[in-house]
C-alpha cells in the first residue's frame, strides 16, 4: 500500500506563512491562523509542503486503508486561500449563505480575500466543522 504524501512535517508553519510574498495574502493567512488556533486549541503544524493544519483525526475506509489528516487547516494558493472544512458543506448551508464571496469544492472553501467575507461567520463555520469532525472520528 502506498504511503500518505500529506502528513505532518518538521517545517515551521509560522515561518511558512511569514514567507508568503503577497502582503494581503500573508495577513489573511495570519488572521486564519489565529481563528483556527482559537477554535481548535491546537498549534499550527505543516502537513506536506503547503498545508497549515490544526489538530488531527484518524480515519479508516471500508477497504481497510487508514490514515491521519488535519482536523482543519488552510493552504495559500496562487489564486486563493483554500480553507479545509473536512466534513464538507452539506451541514453548513446556512453559514455559507451569510459568509460572503467564496467558492467551494468537496471539502475546500476558496477565498480570494478576507475582506470579501464575514470573519465571524468564517469562525462559526470552522468551529462547526471541528465539532462535527470530533463527533465522527478519533481526534488529537
């Protein structure tokens, strides 16, 4: 069975974010870091080369494959910041309607800028996501 590519590394999350070249994206990521720390009570760790994660959960598929992933996290990408809402968005439709300008994927919330959204709603969404993941999986 292949080894997971996305796993905790020794790279400093704070340094990773501090090294983001675009001023606004760096400030947005620093604000997201504060929210995620407040919500999870966990310190930031790097997952792979580009995901800043908080906490972790253990999953196992019916096939027997298992692994760990961050409970929540984000990744600054070229076009946006991807915020990881691990349970997906089915349970969070009300929050999404109030959030502001965004796009979604399966478990990714794509934000161009925090200026386009309601930060209080973002924190509610991340918090609700973490609560749901803690119900579903063993977490750390």
